[in-house]
């Protein structure tokens, strides 16, 4: 029985490896052959068809295998609101690609199947030494744990990215103030700061460059700034975006608005640091009482207690 299970798992891994490694190369060879045929046709319409074929081929080549698997799952998903929520969560974690939702769904399914296979192997190995109900619960909970695990990883990635953006926002705002006061427009300042701040905070730089790309694509600046606030859960960033949108509507000076927001943000950062410093004493109370003090008592009173026990044992022997 165990040999059959191992053989099935090996066949599944082999088929997956074949699909991942060979099929994209086969498609690339077919596309290359088609491009060569079109190239021999000459210029004019053939050139347009070649360029369009090449762009489609490159786009399909960049699309991961997980994305193509996830397309099947998302096709049966009728809740478009849930898909939009997943896309927003992935964007908050830094995944802006078009195929990110499909890849994420495929990853959750594959993780559940892999953990189910390992759980099944474990159940077969210990079936004679464990209760049947416990093994049944293990088989039921294994795929559920594998399906939920990517969600926790995504949440951890989102929290880490949002924390990085919050740390890089004060410096980015200061850079924006300097650029705008030096004569650059807000769009040009976003590009310059996005490139420069990427050395310290890559996430902050990506967000600013994405705002500029949306503006260049035709999205109004107000809407692009609102998208920036929607993609992130940083409260300070939402305040800055609201101030910029209001200044843009009222026609007030962007430089003055950025300067005021920079000073206000620095004040809030300092107040939070002071608040965390005030909480440090309370946070240290628990490890001090339950970990440090018992150790000190053992080190200080331990030898005296041992000597007392020895003395009592000697007295009882007399």
C-alpha cells in the first residue's frame, strides 16, 4: 500500500514538472516558428502582425504556470467581490501583476494538496499505533491547514510592507518638500522621490512610482492619489493624501501643504516614540516578575536552602 502511494506521488510530481518545464518551451517553439513564417512575408501588415504576436508571446511567457492553473479556479468563482478583495490584499502586499490573483488561488490549492499527501503518508505509517478518529481528524484538517496557510503568509507580508511604508513616509515627505520647493511639479517630484527613496524604502518608492504611472496612463491625479490611500493601510499616508487632494481642489500651494504635513508627521512620529517609551516599563513588568525574579531567587536562596536541607538531614541522623 505504501509503495502504491509513493508511486502515485512520484507520478504527480513528474506530471507537474513536465507541465511546468516542457509545455512553456513547446509553446515558445511554436510561437518562434510562427514568427519566422510571418517575418518571411515582408513588411507592412506582416510587421504589425509580427509585433503583436511577439508582444502576446512575451506576455504569455512571463505568465507563471500557477497563473494558468488559477485561471481555471477563478473561472468557477462567481463572487467577483471576493476576487476584488483578494486583489486588493495582494496589492497591499506588493503584488500588482495581472496574474497575481490566479497565482495566489493556485498556490492555496497546491499547498492544501501537498499537505494532504504528506498527511496521508503519515496516517498510513502510523495507522496501527494511533486511534482511527485521530487519524481521520488529521486527514480532514491537513488540507484545511494547507489552504489557510497562504492567507497567513499574505497577512504577514502585508503587515511587513505596511510597516516599511510607514517608516519610509517621513523621509519621502521631506524629499517631496525639497523637490517641490526647488521648482519641480508634483508629478516630477513623485518620480524623483520614488527613485531616490527606493534605496531606503523599496515599498515606498514603488508606491510613488505607481502613482506617477497611473497619472501618465490618463488617470486624474486626484484619483491616483486616492488609489494610493486605498492600497495602503497607513494612517499617516491617508492624512497626507487627503491634504494633497484638498489642496489640489482648492488651488492652494502644494509646497506649503507638503511642508505643513511634513512638520505634523514628524510631530506624530515623535509622540508615538514617547508613547512607546512610556509603555516600556509596563511591558518589562511581565518578564521581570515571571522570569528574572524567580531566577534571582534560585541563584541567591538556592545555596542557602541546600545547606539548610543538609543540616536538617545531619540532625535527623543523630
